[in-house]
C-alpha cells in the first residue's frame, strides 16, 4: 500500500511546480519594472509570508486529514455550513480556472513556434487530454511526473540565474527614491506567488506517514520555491537597465544561448502542466470525498483501478472543455475566466486562514495569517463587482441549505470525525 502513496519527495514534486506556476515567468520582471532596486526587499517579505502560508496549510492538513482537504478545518472552526461554503468556493474556482493555465502554455507554444492564433484551442485541447491521461494514473505516477518536471525547471532557472549573476558582477542601478504606495501595490501583486498551498490537504489521505511526510515536503518545497524566486529576482535586477524591459528568457540566455526561447516555452508548459495536475487532481479528490459523504451525487464517488477519482476527474475535464469551446467561439474572454477563478480562490483561502487562526495555538501563525488575510481582502476589493455578487449569492444559497440533510442521506459526516 505504501508503494502507492506519496513520500516527501513526490509530494514536494506535486507542490513546487504548481506554486511556482506561470508566476515565476511573469512576476519577477513585473516587480523589477515597478520598484527597481527595491524588488528584492519585496520578494524577501513575500517569501517569508509564503513560508507562513505553507506552514498554516501543512499544519491544518495534519490536524484535519482527508481528501476533503482543509475545508474540514473550516467546518470545525465555523460550523458545517461555512465549511461547505469553503468547499464550494474552491470547486467553483477549479471548474474554470485551470483553463487559463492551459491557455498560458498554449500561447507560449504558439508564439515560440510562430503558429497562428487559430491553433490555440487545438493546443489547449491537446494539453487537456494529456493532463486527463496523467490524472487517471496512480497518484505516485502523477507525483513522479510532476517531480521530474519541477526538478528540470528548478535546475534550469537556478543554474541560468547563477550564470547571469556571475557574469554581471554588479547589480544594475535603477535609481529613484523609495515610494511606499508603489511598493505596497507591488507587494499585493506578488501575493499571487504564494497561492497554491491550500490544495495540499486534499492529498493528505494519499501520503505515507503524514506526520513525517507533510512537514518534510513543506520545508523542502518552501526552500526550493523561495530559492528559485529570490535567485531569479536577483538575476533580473542584475540584467535589467533603468527603464528597460527584461524577461526570464534574458537570464537563461547566457546558459542556453539561442535555445533559450524554446527552453522557456518548455519551462512554461511544464509549470502549467504541473499546476493543472495538482489543482485538478486535488479538487477531484474533494469532489470524491463530498460524493462519498452524500453531499454530491454518489456517481462522483467512483474511483478507477488506479484508485484515481475517475468520475470527478472526467467531470472537471468536461467543464474545462466547455470553457475552452466558449473561449474559442468568443462567447467569453480569458480575462473573465481568470477574474472569476481568482475571486473564489481568494475567498476560499481567506476562510481557511481564518479557521487556522482560530484553531491553531501559534502566535506566529496567527500574526502571519492576519497579514495574509489583510492582503487577500485588499485584492478582493479590486475584483469585478459582478463576480463578487455571484460569490455572495452562492454563499447565501449554501448557508440557507446548511441545516438540511446531505443530498443523498448516506455516508458519514466528515464533521463528526
């Protein structure tokens, strides 16, 4: 049985790539353009908060294990109805959000190989099919794939950044005085660099000796993620010029030369694939758990011969295919998909962190959690009003149903565990 469960290395492989995501490609150049020589200070602050974020969700995953993830902690802290709200938030986000990840990879592939825009839906559909095949395999196989991809990306970015820093001995001087407002705005933007840890708990039921594996995986993942972000940010600073534009491709060019653009497309695709696997796989396990508990139709509790939650995986893949079709027909825009998912991801994270602050006896985690909540709430203030309205409507409907029995009246309640 243990051979089909995740150890610390494979669990960290599932986490590193997705938490880095496309953010490692997009955010360091943006931070440098915004605040120049002060970007490293912003990254140090954000990586510290990221460590707190990881610690909160690792601790919640240990105290409240199970495929339902940290929504169980929200149930314990605020009652079954609010716990169900948290589950609904993350499911709503993942029903549409991962499509943006696939489209990011598809766009990078198309631009690298000079393909026309009409190819984007076909490339995205191919990536979706590839991810579906991988998700239906054993969890250890998925972990190995993610670990290999994450390791390759980590090596390329770390070595490339190191070579760039070694060549450019002095950092580029951007000049300019410290601007607190601009610095704060950049910090809010960098909050996206630490989102992703909330899915960790959904894998806790498939982890070998969780009390050893989860902390070790969290420490390893935080160390690797922080190291990559800080080294890439440092390389960006040394490569950039005042008022100029610099990309991650520029910092791996000294290492890879004319192949850097193609390699960057491969890195982006690998990171986006890992993100899709982790998020879709984790929420498929949440859907399976809710179906087993009678809170969703029982057919969604089906697992295939590899113990993968097959019915839930096909449901999510079907939803993503529909979103891809709507995008290709011009009925919706990618910006709307991203905005919708962001609101529900942030709302779920807020509830989970609030639960941790109430349940966990740690002053450090409470202070860090308070800072995270403040940042996430400010980000929500910049969200589209119509999406906030949908979120509030979903919340009210769920809370109104809170006193009713589970949908199918079978199974045991996770809240009673």
